[in-house]
C-alpha cells in the first residue's frame, strides 16, 4: 500500500518554473468529487475520503398528524434516488440537475456554524467537535428566513444532499484520477468567498469572516512578495500575472478590486484578460506565478457559483488544462484547480483546528472568530507530469492543505525570503506531490460535456457581484448608469478606474 501522507520534497520544486492556479466558486469536496472512486478502485490501496450511501443529515419535519419528528435525509447521487430512507423518497423522480444547489445555500460564518455544529453561535476559543449534521436544516432555514427569501415554495431542502458524479464532472474528475486529488484540502475560513480569497492571496482576511460589511482587504499579498524580490533582489527570473474573465473587450479582476494594496497603477501590466493567458501559454511565456479568475457574471459566467450551470466551468477547466499541457513549458509547470469555499454544500468531513494568522491564541475578529479552525473541504486537483497518476494526496503531519499551501508553495519554489502570516508559515506546500523521478510522457485527455443550447445569463446578483460593485464605486466614484446591469457596471467601472484614468 502506498503511503499517501506525503513528506515535503523541496528538491522536486527545482523542476517547477511556473505555478498556475485556477480558483472556482462555492462547492464542497463531496458535492463535486465525493463519488469519484465509487465505481473504481484507488491506486495502490490508497484510502479515499469520499461518500457512502449511509451518510445522512437530520431534517426537522412534521408528519400528517402535525407531530414533529426528525427525518434522516441520506446523501444521494445527482439524478438518482437515495439508497436509504423512506420508500416514497426512493421512488421519487430525480432528474439530473447541473445547477445544484438551487437556490444558493447559506454560506456565511453563522450559517457554516449551523451546518457544522447545528448551532449558529458556538464558543470560539474552545469550539466543540464538528458533526457536519446541520446542512439540511440550515438549507431549509436559509430559504425561509435567511438573507435570500424564496417565499412559500422553497426548493426541497433534501436536495443539498445531492452530489455530482464522475460522469457529470468529467473534466475535474478525469484530472483528479489522472493526476492528484487532495481529499483533505480545506478552505481557510469557515465562511464565504471574499475572506477565503483574501487568504489565498494574503494568508489573512484582516479579521473579516463574511463578505460584508467590508469587501476589501488591505493585507500584503503574495504578489508583492514576488515583486519585492524582483525590485530589491534583482530577481529577473520572477514574474506574476492575474488573468481574468473578459466581456465585450473589457475584463474585470476580483482580486485587484478586493486587495487594496494591488490598486497601485504600477501593477497595471500584471493584470490581463484570460485570452492573454492562452497566448502566453502557447508561446511558453507564462509568468512564474499565474492566478486565473473565471467570469463571475453575465452571459459567459463560468465560475460555477450556485445556481449557475456547472458545465461552462468544466469547459473553462478543460481549456486551461489543454493550454498548459500544450505549452512548451508543460514539464516545468504545476497547475492547481481549487474552489474558494464550500458555498453551503454538504461535506461529511469535520474541519480541523488551524493556526491563526497572528499566532496562538489569535486575535478575535468579526463575530468573535479566532481563526483557529479551517473551513469545509473544497475540491482541489493538482496537475503536473511529475505527479503519479491516481495520487490521493495528504501532507504528512497534523496540518492539512488549505489555500495558504499555495502561498507556501510559491515561497518555497521561488526562494522568497519571508512568509506573510503564521498561517502560510505553518502550511504544508505541494512539493510532496512531485514524487516521480522522470516526467510522464502520457497526455491524459479531458472532454467536457456539451453546453446546453438554452444556456443564458440569469442575471443573478450574488454577493461577489454586489460587493465588488460597492468597492468599485467607493474607490472610483463611478456610479452605475440607469438600468445598467451589474455585470456591465463591473467591467465598465473597473476598466475606467484602472486604465482610462491613468
């Protein structure tokens, strides 16, 4: 049996000249990859922390006589009935739905508490052990009483237990089985998108755990660590860029919008539209560190944020993988595909404790959170010809992978002299996955599912869009025009503020 608790392998990082990261939106590990090894065996006897038919969550229900009871809601495959539970539920029709969960679940700090502990408020310094038994009831509550209210006909809250299969996520799943899947990769904060994206850039969210009331973060980023080495140490071998989704000739970078220390006009050339990434990959001109952003809104939205159809996001992953695979720099490139947070989607693994960014015991932040525990698992696949096919990877030691493992990998790969916070200082890097002595010569193929012909812009205003618009209006003074869609405003105001005025 192969030991899947892998030790650091710093020598292997010398083979890597380019690190590429794509961060998608709001799905848990179980939701996207939980059934990955349901129909096949793992390599070399490795253990995969996936789904089993007997996993369940309670639902507070009322019978026909008005008597309360607790229903056991079992996990199921998207498009199939649960294997256990009441016969009437097993006999229902469950069509495949590529927009699950729909509507968008609760994903904020207190909602995540409820999903993990079945309580909205818990002790923060000494939290209880998570049970992950609150997802169904929280989904019901979020629909009826939460930030978004869906009236008298909410979606069946049991649907939060429906998880995609290998056949429904062929790109992500194929890459997971043909390279490495990290089945113990947790998001950095048990909460929403923006604080978790803060952590992948800065190993800190400066105390915030929710998207509101402050969407921007004034922490130093990994990009500035690279830039400091370029400017102060004459590291001409280093470079960085962030490539973002483009619409009508204008792109919008969420990273630059929310990370205020990247607003400096000196960084303008470090931000490019996604098409420039494909050109740079083809020419073998990828920077040392690349961060990729999907399209977060509009008719080309492919970030997979629920309830958006996941198939455009699968196509994006395929396009990026193929661009890296066909690049002259393929053998020197490490590609990471991950998700910022779980988005309220079901996962059965309890998040462990974590190192606060400012060290133990940590300083209480928003809602009293001590940043002393990780968030829910998220899907993460790591791709390189130096990775053995079928690897199910976990780092040795007591600290799992989280988003700051990306920062640790960048620092160790490129010889950056300092860490950003205590979190990325303690994080395991990804060198342990590079176990092969010779680069693989095979080129695994991926084929996304066809896009539906009726795929249209649902014009949904989620927290990412509305909070980004608030930040852009604050820093630019540019107001939305009458009747302007938020998607169009984001791209217009971003372009005007960062490029037309300079």
